[in-house]
């Protein structure tokens, strides 16, 4: 990837990272923003907690080259 990726590419990279970890197709991206050189993608995805549907928030940090630096999840 080039060193100057677009928000569309960053969103795709983040979605792929969340899909791999959570095995879910219903992922909603709410914010894509650039802070300094890194991109931060935030959103929600559904999870099943002991038979009850719940939402989980995620934050993916992507570097300027399009590589995932970190992925964090937290319950809403």
C-alpha cells in the first residue's frame, strides 16, 4: 500500500480486522478520523452474551501505510 491511504481504504482494513476477530457481518462504522499520522475507525458490532444479543464498541487504529496497529473492543 502507499504511504498515503484514503479513508475508504482504511475503513476496509478496519472492517476486515473486526470481521476476523468477531466473525460478524453486521458491522457499523460510525467514525473515521485522522489523528496525527494514524487513522482511527470506531463503530459497533453485535455479539451474543449467553443467548442475549448485545452491542460491542470497537476502535481500530490503522497506520499511514494501511496496517492495523491495534484493535480494542468494549461492551456498550
